[in-house]
């Protein structure tokens, strides 16, 4: 048990885990994410927490805060995606 186990993590708090993201037009992410890291620049098309489809402009490599439940294959050109929960 960690000294932090009794604390609630606020929605604006740090991520606690991450996983590789494979964009899919049909499948939600295994967990909703609060941030996505791109290792290769490009566009992200995703469903936000309400299910609305959102599309970014072309983004450089980096980490971007966003609430996403699905990263769509159609329209996404960014590569090397990591989701942070």
C-alpha cells in the first residue's frame, strides 16, 4: 500500500497509467483517456467523453490534454499514439 492510496485523484490530476492506442472506427479505447501523446505529427479524429466527433488540426509530436473514448482510424494521420488515464 502506498501513502497516496487514500487520496482521490482529481480530473485535472496526473495520469496514473498509459497504453498504446490503435485507432479504430468501431472500438472504444479500453479506458477513456485524459491525454494523448503523438510520436509522429498529424491529425487526430476522436470521440470525446460525450461521443461527439472532434478533429484537430495537424499537431506536432507531443502530449495533448483531451478527454477521448475512441480515436478514429478515419481522419487520424498522427502515429505512435499513447493514451494516458
